[in-house]
C-alpha cells in the first residue's frame, strides 16, 4: 500500500515532515498487517485558537481547530497511528480512553507515569491496535484540566460490519459528546484544585461543542433594543420511522448527567465498548469517562424535540457548587416546524427531567447493566482482595500540624485509603513505566497502596459531610506516590467504598489497560457477609469506568494480565487533580507474549534539552523534523 503526500496550504512544515514519517510506517506496516486489518491515520495538531461563546472571546487549546476534536473511526483489528504535533504552550499527552493497549502500555498517554510529555514544539506518534474490542471509546488529553477542550470520539466497528451488531442495524450512527465550556484558563483551574479550591464552576455545558439555547449570546444588531441572540445548539435531523444509534460520551470534568430526548425512549445496547443486554429507558445516566450506546427510534409525531443533558450533584449537606446543563434538538426532516391552527409555530417539546439531586435514578440505571457478550468467563475466585475507601482529607501547607475544616493553613486533598497521590516530579529522569521496565529506582519514592483504609469509621455517616469539629479528626492525611504491584495473571477483587468526609458524591473510577467485571453495587457501608452472596458471576457488566455510588460502594473483579504501569483514578477532574489516584503495576508473565516489549525508539525523553531535530525509528528515518 503506497500513499502520496503533499503539503496543503494550511499545513505547517512540521506537519508535512511528520506525515512523511508516517508514510514509511504505513508502507512497512502494510506488509505485516493481517489482510483484513488496516492502518487508520490521523495527524493531531494541538494549538490554541480563539473561540467566542457567551459574547466573550476565549483562548482555547484544541486539536485541529475543532471542539470536540476529530473522531477516530476504525474497524476491530485495525492499527491506529496518531501523530501528535504539539504547537501549544503546554506539555501534552493523549490518552486513548478504554483502549486496552495489550502489551502496549507505552501508548497509554499519562504524563510521567507511562511517558514523558510531548514538549511544546515537538511531536510523537501514538501507535496502538484496537483488537478484541468494538463500540464507543474516546480520547482526551491527560494533562491538567485540558481534556475539557482536548477530546473526541474513538469508534471501533465490528470487523464484519454493522450487520453483525447484536441489535437491529441503525439507519445512522451519531456521536453525542457531552462536555463543558470554560471561559477561564484551564491550567489555572487545575492549579486552583491542586490548592484545594474547587468552587469554580463551568460556564456552560455543551452537546457536540454547542452550548444551546439555554444560554444567551451577544446582542443581536438590528433586532431591536434589548434583543439577545441565543447560543447555537446541536441539531440532529431524523427521518420518521428510522432508528438511530446514539453514541453518548461524557467528556465533562465535574458532573454526571441525565440525558433525555422529549417524546422518545432509548434502548441501551452497550456501555464502555461492551455490549449489554438491551433494556428500555427514557433516561440515560452517564458519568465522566463513561460511554453509553443507545438506539432511538424516530417514532414521534413530526416536530421538534429537545435533547437535554442535565448536570447532577449530590444534595445538601454536600457543598452546593453551581452546575450547568444544556440542550440540543431532535428535528424531523419531513417537517422541521409544525404550524399550529393560528399560523404560529408549535414550540419544541421539552422533556420532564429527573431532579438534579436525584441519586436513585443513576443507581438503578447502572444496576440494570448486564453483559450480553463477555470477552471471557468471570473468574470464579480472587487471588487478591482490596477494600479501598474514596474520600477527602487535608494536608498542612507548612509543618505537621495546622488548622483544618477549610482553614487556609490546610489544603483539601482527595484520597484512596486515606492517602493522596503525589505525582512523580516533572523533573524526573524518566516516567514510572520506564523506571519499571529498566528496573531502576530513578529517585521516586513509592508507597504501597494498603489493602484497607488506615482509619475505620462509619464511612457513610452524613454528620461528617459539613466542615466542622465532627469530621476534623478524620481529615489529616499525607501525599505519597501510591502503587500496587500484581503478579501477571492475578485475579483481583476491589471493593470501592465512597465516604462522607466533607462530601457525599459518587466516584467514576477508571482503570487503564483493563476492563473490570462489576459484580455488585449498593448504598451504605459494604458488608462482605451480606454482599458477597449477591455478586453477579453470571453476566456482570464489563466496564473500564465504574460509577461508585455516593454514600455507597461498588465491587469489581479484574484479571491483571496486561503488563505495565496503569493509572487507576476517579474521572471527576477535581478528584484527580486533588489526588484520588493509584498506580497499578502488573508484572511480566513467563513468556514473550506476556511481557512488555521495549519502548518505541522515538519515545519522548524527559530531558528538557532533548534535540527537536532527531527522530529515528526502526525504519531508519532520521532528522526529518529539523
């Protein structure tokens, strides 16, 4: 397979040279790839552009000038190659959320954990296979809060085409990305949260990058005094009787969302790129990091119907932070506006939404998920068991003692088993993965994530939610680089227990490089004697992002069979920035095909003096970026 490349008028020389490198890769790859597989090529240019929303111009970091960024579409078994050209002022990595990265931890995209970041003005090509997976995944920056503007869909279709879906073939497939619009510097937002200040709220929510008519734009010139234009909203044109596969993605930083389309029902068919037993519902609950695929039949009367994404938050006494919602439109093509008898347009239909503090609907939505096709049988028993509390604590700004409960002397942090994650230093000589692979120390002190919390108390006591003397004794914690090592092939059970210290929200826990069997969930405190007999070992849902209910728990099981260094974290950005993270290290197996291969030859270096001019790979391409 040969391809011809030329420089387009809008293409930088750096892009063009990077494309030449990819050309060599594609030619060689085509000689070894299976006949049914292909190489899917993308170039992501990360740069800052000015965008105007809410009558304000904001400098936004995006890929290829788009928000959301480009969708990657592949077929199961394909290889994806994405050349990331970093023209932004920030260090950059891209994470391919939900891609299992079998024997390819090097492409997972977590700064200083799996790789040194791509420095401003430099490039790196991510190469990974999408084998043994099909469905809706996504990609996003894994740097500070920049995933709010750097994200997009990653869709893997069946090798035999849409006819092999375990549900009726849809007329059209539609990515629906729910996100945030922020009119502030996102790195400053991250610094605020690392400093324990997380009261910032997004200016608006979006559907496919559009804010919708709940938000006012600029005053409309010539439309009369006081006239204000509405923000554009996402519009899905449908044909009566046709079936649409909506690929829902929550790319937001802060909130779970309830999603409804007025006058229509959904059939849920997949979650996190795993098919589920279909079930009907009029509302989808989706947390940050999750994907949910639903079928929607356009079977309503011709007209216009709002698609609403309502942000959720836990009720008081949990701290109440302003959250934003948005809406788009489902519009029937046969007649986009239905006239009424008096000649006026019939207004669009608005759905009845759950209450924003409703936590039961999301609990039962996720409880309805069961597997339709399991990638493997559920292991019958675990080799290792962990009980991990998810909470909030505080550390002193100076010294070992300080005032707590919101005092400026302390910083609020998020924890796993009472320890907050300390990021590896940006000045380290190599990432944790490189140090692990080469059996080096590299001066980063690691602490083992304990099997159980350091403190035992009534984890769901609502009296601990407000700041004050009751919870103050439970606040003190510490920051460490938390890791947990697993032998290759170990079956691991983890019970995640949400806690009530200073907050009562849910926790969408995301494990890189593996899927998890979700065995059970519940409200209140986990009780092994009561809850283990309830485990679903027959058809549990298989997820990469598991929603742990607020003031509740979730039990998962996974097989540690993918060697490497893998992030486990809450996908609420404020929890991640504040330290609700651990690193799971999976050791090599006993054979070549169960051991991590060496890093790519063009792997980014941490040395800030690294030459921009040299890129050399196994095909002998050299000095192409000079």
